[in-house]
């Protein structure tokens, strides 16, 4: 029977690279994100396995449930869920924080992850089988200047990953967390609201991780034998030892 992986945030960066890598490893891919045209591009570009696309906003709990319920029966046997959709919005001290940015980060990175998990879990529980990979961050382990709410959202992902692993251990479902450092994607463009120059500056002066580095790791994690769960991995650029790169502030 085909193995199936559902990747949220497959329209860009880590999620997109993960969809390609898991397809190469033989998984049939359910690719999700808001940008439907990018999902269609991905569907055309992945040639080795079938790709099913679902366009929805993870903040909309009904849209999430409807999308997962709309999966045809032969796509419902999800073996791997990669909870990747997320972003930082803004980088500012708490005293000048933007409430819309705070809502976006908590609604997408935390509640969106929960809504998707809630919708997919019954499919895994029915088969007593599945592997959930949550994309956390080094920002979920260490707080950095002006990172306040983004860091809080990723600390929440860390706590949820641990809690989910405990709750699901008797159900035959693995839960793992991947905590990257700086990966060059559209992440900083989103954080800085389209300011490409400022975004590019985040990745200058050292070699950042590439989305494919995280995708390789995820592929390794989900292809371990049934009795092995790599519970948590932090993956950093060689130039990064803590939440600041080369000890400079973001
Ligand atoms: P990108 O901006 O390149 O990709 C973000 C993805 O999330 C897009 O596919 C986007 O799809 C999706 N997404 C964002 N908001 C929503 C939403 N409301 N509903 C559905 N999908 C959404 O960033 P990355 O690939 O870097 O980020 C992926 C994950 O990795 C995030 O959780 C991020 O926090 C984490 N991370 C990133 C690091 C980095 O340095 N880049 C380091 C550590 C962790 P669309 O816009 O089409 O909806
Ligand atoms: C993304 C990495 O350091 O920009 O989570 O917050 S960082």
C-alpha cells in the first residue's frame, strides 16, 4: 500500500523541499498551503508519485476540517503529517509590538498546528499508526531580542510536541520535533513584510541552512524502523551556535 505524507506549508521553503524529498522517497504527497497556484505548480513538478493538493488557511478551523474530510478514501491513510506551516511576523520589542502580528503568529504557528493535528489524528488513530513531525525552532528553545511572541509560539510548539508524544505513545503514533536554526527561505521576507533587502541581510556573512537540509533530516526521521522514534533534533548552520549567528543580533 502507498505511504502517504501530508505536508502543511508546501508552497514555499522547508515545506516545499520536504514535499519533494518525501516524494523522492516514495511517499504520495498531500500538499497544503493557501496559495493554490503554487500548489498546482508543485503538483506538476513532482512527477514520481501522485500529489493531492488542499488549499486552506490553517487559522480557519472549519476550512481545515473540511479540507481533511474532503480527502478521497484512498488518500486518507496518512502515514506522516509534517506540521510545518508557520512564519514570524515582525521583529520588535514587546512595548512596540503589533497586535495583528501577535495574532498571526499565535493563530498560525500554534492554533493552526493544533487544528490540522485535530483533523488528521482520527485517521491515524483508526489505523494505530502514524508519525507527526512538528517544525519548531531554536527560537522555541532560546529567546532572542525582539523575538518575544515568535519565540513564545515556538516554545508552545515544543511543549505541544512533548505533550502529544506522551498522549499518543499508547496509540502507536510517533511524535517528533525538528528545531532548525537559520534557513534561507521566504521566512524573513514574510517577517519583514516584503522588505527583500532587509530579509537578504539576515543570511549575509555566513552560510545559512537550505530548506533541503531540513527536508533531508525529515526524510531520515520518517524512514527509521517502526521501533525507532527520533524524538527531537536541533539542526543549525555551522556558523550558528545559539539563537544569534556569529553572535550578532538578527
Ligand atoms: P516560508 O515563508 O518559506 O514558508 C512558510 C509556509 O507556511 C508557506 O508554505 C506558507 O504557505 C505556509 N503558511 C503560512 N501561513 C499560513 C496559513 N495561515 N495557512 C496555511 N499555510 C500557511 O518559511 P519557512 O519554510 O522557513 O518556514 C516553515 C516553518 O519552519 C515555519 O513553521 C517556521 O517557523 C519554521 N522555521 C523556519 C526557520 C527559518 O530560518 N526559515 C527556522 C526555524 C523554524 P502559504 O503562504 O501559501 O499559505
Ligand atoms: C526561525 C529561526 O532564529 O529567525 O525560527 O527565529 S529565527
